[in-house]
C-alpha cells in the first residue's frame, strides 16, 4: 500500500513526505503505544520520531519509483531507512523493524542466514512485487518484478522442506547441556514493604528460596531480572546480605540484575548484571551500554528538565560502559543482553563472536505490564535464538520470562504479572550462523545500495512523465477558418 501510494512521476516530494509522516504516526500509535504508560509526552515523542523517519522513507521511495524498474529498488531503500533509524539519534531505536515480523512467517527459515536486515529486504521485496502486480506497468520493470516475485515464492515454498532437512541433521548433535533456571519476582505484593525496591528484592529472594526447596538436581545457573536489586548490593549491607543468602540457599551461580553506584563519584549509576557465587559473593559483572534515552538517561537534561516535567521520574542518569557483553558462568561463557539491548544487532553478534554458548536477557518490563511490549520483546528474543542458534534465557521482574530453544521455540514461560520460576535443560551451542558472521555486512551493503539508488534516481530525469504541451510563440490568422498549430514533446 505504501508503494502504491507514492508510485508515479507526478507525485511531489513534499506530498510523499506528508503521506509518510501520516503513515509513520499511525504505525507508531498502533505498534509502540505502550510508551503511553511512561508518560503522554513519551508517546508524542515516539510518534514524531516515526513520522520523521517514514516521511524520509516515502520521499525516497517516490524518487526511486520514478525510474524504470524502480520497484526493484524499494527493498534497499527500506533497509537504508531502517539502518539509519537503528543508529540515530541517541543511539537509535531498532525496535519494530520489518524483519522481526518474519519470525512465524514462510520466510522465517531464512533468519539464521540473513539476519534482521536481510529479512527486512525480503519482506519489502514481497510488498514491492505485489504492488507491481497491481500497477501492471512495463515502466516499473514488469518482467523483472515477476521474476523476483517467483523467486520469493520458491523460497517460501522450499522453506519447510529445507527446515526439515536441517532439523534432521541437528538431531545428531550432542551439545553440552546446562540445568538452568530463571526467576520472576512478580508485581509488588501489597503490604510486603513500604519501599518498592526493597519489596522487589525480597520477592526475588523469596522465589529463589522456593526454587531451591523444589529442585531435585543441582542447578548450573540461575538468572535474576534486570533491576532485581534496585538497592546497590555492593554498598548496602542489607541488600548484599539478602542476595548472598538467596544465592547460598540455591547453591548455584546467580546472575543478579543490580543498580550500583558509579565509581566516578558523580552520583550517577550503573545498570549491571553481576555474577554472584555461593559462599564467595559478587564476582565479574557486565554493565549495560545501550541505554534507553529519556528512560535511563536524559539527553540535554539541563535544557529539557524545565520543559518536560515527567523527566523528573529519571532523577539520575545511568552511565553506559562499552565492554564485552559476556560473562563466564562456570563451565561456559554466556552472552548478556540487558533488556533493551536485545534489539541491537551488534550486541548480539559481539556476544556470539566472543564465545557465548547461550544468551541471557535479564529484563525489567514492569512499567509496561499489561501492554503489548513484553510480547513484542519476547518475539525479538525468539528471533535472536533462531538468528544465533543459541538458547535464550529471559528473566523479567513481572514478565514475560521464558526459556527459548536455539530454534526459536518457547520451551516454557511465565506470563505477565505472574510470580515464580522456570527451570530446564538447555544446550550450549558452538560456532556462528551466517547471520552472525555476515549480518552487519548484509545490512551495510543493502543500506549502501539504497543510498546509491536514491542518488542516481535523483540525478537522472524521470522517465514516463506526462506529455508537456507547448504553444507556438505566434500564430497567423487566415481568416475565419484559420487553425492554430500545436506542438508536443515528451519530457
């Protein structure tokens, strides 16, 4: 529908941009409306954000669609705009990309080969081919569009067969397995404590005790959610002891999501995943580097604080720390993606390249409880499992927590608002899928192709424009029955 909207040489760029802004606003309102639970200003901001990017998208599409065969350029332009949106501004917002929608569709089997940008390209190509069928114009590269559509249909039809072949080969694998558990403290119970951070920590310690009492085998690893310890357990004696008691009770290493004081003395904080050992206490830690703008830090705080009162909900900025997104958890190395980071391709790829045999996603979605956000994040986490061929352990404060197999299947889950734990055996994988090895290159090449397509289309005059009428400079009259000469040219 978007392609049909901006097809044709007569559409002015400003009109295409306006239509893109309207479409982008509608998309944001229907897809990321969960931001309204933070503040109305947050939703307004993200609607404006998508409006700008979609205005750029449709303006660029209108440029390339003026060319002969322009439909074939649509997928690269789409990837270019997604690539830019995922990095700019404030680190980008890679949520709600088209490729993520391929998860349960006929092209889902391509995820470990092409990654998110490759799948965005495929799905955009599907839309462009369908538009080509409706346009039925040779100017839009009819034969080439038909050929591309046929190739996509073959890919979709071959997918289930190829997936079965791959699955039969995987059955002979005998990977190392770990017995793991994830803990979900659940919403704060009334009367649990006058302090919410204290109540959250108490809830996770209590559920961990229940896990220890019910476990019949020795666990290899337990994962707590992001912000499970919102009171610095490295500085606060009570918080540190509460964590240590729970870890000692379960008798296994626990990855504890904690907010700790920054060592720079500025009063800022770090969002960390700390590996806490029975008996010996805290060890190595990973610090979140992809922070949520206006959620975990406030850009231009000195200017915006007086204009946007809701920013007072973020009293202190978190500090990003660029480091390896991995932790050595006993016999294996695990990749750690703290909540929002699971949407960033480079973090996922770096974890696998640095030897992660499984992925941990400690999350805090309590602000968005009851909305579609936890389920959208679960879909991204399933996508990452398929993309990397790694098991994914998701631990959320209020849900959704899950154990996900390397094939993107949810082995077990705790729903939004539940309190409890999950345990099971998950494989430890080795090697890297093509999507991990070449995913960044795929995105870069497709984005560069989109930029070149826009540039060349803008520099060359459009083909197939409507005829322009020229009147002669002067006319001679030949009496009452004279006729005027007319000239036509094709521009």
